């Protein structure tokens, strides 16, 4: 369901001020002495809310109807109208409303809105300014569950309290978006979000006219937390509020007081269900300090510590990255006083090497600390547990009346499981480096049958939209590692198979040459799952963006087939430009081929499988009408090949591995392909004599897919115009070099802790300071983001279930949660896309 909301509520008085972004008139049940002001920031001359989403949220926070009483009914409310009746909003309207909230010294701002575009810098930076002004922002995490990697902005920002939804049985609501954050991919790892969860299903709140109604959605869970925040603010003496309460200290009270739920993992529930009384006890004796969230990583705590608890550490693996948030309640700006330190609890802890990446400047209120963990080679046969803690010292400028800096030592408790290094055949390497997602570019969806979600924005990571596949591979006994650097940055002798799924980027010439050698001479297995690529279809998918006044067109297809063909040319394999759809079965296993491509070249001696699938590309649609019966050759989609010492498997569709838009899974096929590529186990059906090629499949070069010449691909690529370099997500011995067996900028190194290696900081950890994520060069902007305007969407689980097409976007109403909250901006931001969602799904709506 998509529709917008228009308006903002602000609360003020001896209670905290509450700002609510609403699209509706305030109902009688909320219209009382606590309602202070309504302002209109749109281009329409009205203050009315005609949908009811914002009104409902306001009632959850501060309603005075005894049938649906708000959490903090004495809170003063200020309503900002920022959506039109057509559910259109622009970034500039929000910026104006936010500026007014800052100027009028509000306490809490609730935003039941969101969208995937965390590169809309004007909006993102204004949120930083809001929180830097000591306004506590609460925001709904989104209604795109149960899909992973679907966090919405601004709830995914570390300075914002991001709220997910649960039902009354303490189960994560199916609609609640799941983490992790995807800003950091491919070189890093996402942060834990949501921060907390609250009741968001069947919550009672105010109707537009009179009375009460029930709604569901994270838009409803957010005001529940906002109401709790209002109550917590009210218990602090007014004279001390500004000294003690800020976005960091409030988040500390909420996450440390939350009740961890027994079933969900950290990327579903955050710290757990919000607990008013526990958070009150924390605030009652609170002294400004810094802390780390999450404060513990425990491999024994499953499923909460998923995915870490699903796969132990072992020597020789790619670094395992755990990304935490530093909360600094001492001041809006803080600094790392000295590098983080690893303190092992026992002798075995010296087998662990940690490289730290962190922001030395913490602003506003928050920063990050990422642990890149590796087991040293002398631990190759070790089996057991490693315990210890990581400490980092933080300081902030003194407060008025204080003589010296405020200082605090943060601690992260670590409990890890370690096993002996698995055999090569059981180790799989996942290529994350060559994946490109939205934002910043118009990266289209993989399944063209999905009309309501035109963007590929879920991260394409093992632990986001491929998390079910990850669990399946672990259940099958495989160990899966992630490569966030070029293909030159891994040692092929350590892995049975390189797994490449749904990749959009180009390849360095050195990568192509190394992979050829790895497969043919080193015996590396290679498994590729491709996607559609058809230039005519891409051109047809373009549309005019009313925000930027420009045409938006996909920068590639579902996968970058021309680049993959370059990579596979050494093996005599190439994909075509068909867009194939249909159902087929292999050995009784049913499969759906959804917008996949065809195999256009394949060498003799391999095994090739073809099926009667329909081609929905522009040229293919015509051929489907002209060719019938025996005159039409079934397209090949699955190929298996032995070449030199290695083995290669290719398949033209990845939707059967991707949980985002999966119809039927093909995990069974993946497992058979991995058994072949890693261990040379040949399934009798896949390797039957009927599928063996005794002559090659040949396609002229000019009939293979070609690159687009009208797109500046270097804007989005990690390869084009970039330097080949191994980052800290690869093995330590190649950090800062071009990789294995290549000319390097510096000598290859071994993990700290070996003789002859002295990093000057001890032998078990290294550090790398970076500028705050907010100021990184990665903020290069988005072709699809406007610095002046944007569309927002609101989500409502139980209201309007019809889309409104406005200025090339679908905007949807969001659900509201029951419980009083200080500030509510009831609108989900929608960036650049037309969308229509059924109840229980959706990416950009009112939360």
C-alpha cells in the first residue's frame, strides 16, 4: 500500500516538545490544550490531513481519548504539513520544516517516513543538524520486511533512533524491515539496525473525525517509542534536561534497557523490545558517558548473534567484520583519545588478530568502530573459544562550568568460536566487490516481473537478500567467506569455489588473467549465476524524473553481461541478451526462470542444458510469434565444464537464490554445482550423455551483448577509473598491494604477531583511523538524488491499498503504532521510484 501523509506535529511545554510530520487534520481526540500549532510547508493552501496517518500517529503519542489514550498526553504538539493531498513532497519542504523545528527549540522529532536513498545529502545532512541541535529523532525502520537489507533512511542513521515492529507475542512483525545497513558495502560491513523494536501491529489510535481505530506498521511502532521518549524526558528535572538528555544518552537508555527477544537476531530486533521502566532506571542515575552498541559479540548466543554464530572463525580466512556504533552521551562532538585495544582473557586470545577501523571524530553524537578479525596461522589446528574485550577511550570538550575534558572508556565484550581450518573443497569465496546497488545509480531489479520495485537496493550481500542461501550452505557443510576487494586479492589455493552471483561491475585486466590461471592451473572452481542484460529493454525502462528534470535510465541490466563475457572468454563461455521466463524441472525439482539470460557460447566437451522458455526481450517477443514447433530451438541456460585443473558452472538466472523476489528456490541446483566445482562430484542427471556437447555453441561477436555508450559507468564502478588495490577486507598479507603474484606497492606482509613484524602498537591489533562516515569521499552524490527536492512515501498497513501515480513515483501510506511519542514525521521518503505494495510488504511507504 502506498500513499503519502502531509503534516508535522511538534510537542512543547513542561513536557518535551513534539514535532509530527502529518498529512491529515488533527482529530478531535488529539485537539486539546496540548495542540499548539499547525504550519503548512507545501505548495497547497490548506492545513488539512485527508488520509489520517499523521493524525493517528499524533494520537498514539499524545491522544486524550480514553479509548485510545496516548503515551504522553500532556506533550505539546506542533503539526507541520509537508505532503500534498496527492502525496507529493520535496526535500526542500522538509528542510524548511526541519529548520523551523531547530529555530523553535523542539525536544523530540518523530518521523514515520523513510526511503532507500541515504545519498540524498541535503536531507541526510539536515538530519545531522537536527540531532546536533540536541533534538532527539525517532524514525520508523520501514515496512519492507521480511526482506533483509531493507532499512529506510533516516532510521538507518546512527544518530537516529530506528524503530522496528513486533506483535503482541513478541514476534518480529512480518512487515518490519530487517538490517543490516548497506552504506558500508562492499568494502565494509553493515551496522546493527533497528536500534529497538516496539509493538506495531493492531495498535489503537485516533481517527480523523472522532473515535479510535487500529493500524499496523513501523509507522505505528515509531510513535510508541517516541511516546516513551517523551515520558523519559519528563522525569528529568527541566533544569537538567539539556545537560543530561541528548540523542546519544536517550539511545543508550533505550538500548541498554531493552529486553532481548529469544527468537530474532540482532539485525531483526536490534537491542530488543523497548522497556520504559528499565530505561527510566538507567536515566535516573545517568552520568554522561560513551558506550558501544552492541556491547557484546557472542558466538555462543544463537540466533541473536546471527550470522556470526553460524560460522566459526579459522586461520587463513578472509577477515570477519563486526561493525559497531559508538554512542557519545558526553557531547555532540567527541574524539578517540587512543587507538582501540584488544585485551585477551586467556593465552588463546593471542591467536586472534584484530584490525580496527574507526572515526577519530565522533559527530553528531555517534561514530563507528569496526573490527576486522582474523585467526593467525599458528591457530590453524586450534579448536575452542577465544574471549576478551576491546576498549576504546573517548573524550569530549568540557561542559560549561567544568574544568577539563569529559572522558569515558568504552568496552566491547568478545566471545568467539574457532575451528581448525576447513579443507579447501569446503571453502567458498563470495564475490562482493563487483556488486553495485542503488544508490547511487539506477541499478534495475533482477526480476522484470516485479513491477512495483524497480530498484536493486537490498545490498546483494550474503547476509541481506542472500541470507537464506547462506544458511543453506552452512547447513550443507560449506564455509562461506566474503571478498570485498578485487579478484587478485585472494589465494585461489585456499578455496574450492569462487561464487559470483548477480554482479554488475567491470573487471580489471589483472583480475581476468588471474582468474584464468586460478581455474586452469590452480584448480579453482568457478560458479556464476548471471542475470538479464538487454539494451533495448534498458532504454525502454527509462523515465523522466520530475525532481531533477532529467531522464533516468538503467546504467546496466540485472547483471553486467558484457563484463562477465570478458571474464569468461578464456573458458569459451558467453551469455546472450535474451530475457527468458518460464518453468521447468530437473530430476523432479521444479524451477522458475525469472528474467534470466541465455548461454550464447559454450565449448565442446561440456554439458549444456536447454529448456523451452519464452524470450520477453524486444527482439525475442517477435521471434516467439514467428517461430513454432521444431523450428524454434530451446535456449541453453545451464552449463558445466571441466577445463584444465578446474571446473566451471554457469547459470543464467539468480532470482532463485535471491530472497527478494524469489518464486521457487534453486538451492538444490547450487549445491550440485558446488559439489562439482569444488569436489568433482557429478550428478548423473546434470552430467547425462544427452546433455554433453560434442560441438561448441558459437555466436558471432557482434551478436553478443554490448556495453552502453551513453552512460558514464565510472560514476558507479569500483573498477573503471579506479586503482586496483587490496583493502582491509582481504587477507592482511596483501593489504595495500595489488594482490597475489602481482607487482605491489609494498612488500606482502604477514599477520601481526609473527617474528619480524612490528607495527609499533603491539602484536595483536592494528588500527586505521578514518574521517567520519558523513564526510567520506563516498558521498559523491547520486544521479537519482536531487539536492533540492525529493518524494516521500508513507506506509499504512490497514488503510489505503491503492497506489497514487504522482510525478513518476508511487507514494504509499504508512502504518501507525499505538503509544505516545514526542515527534512524528509520518511519511516514508520515496526516492526515484514508482511503487505499489501489497499489505505486508513494500520498501518506501509510511513506516
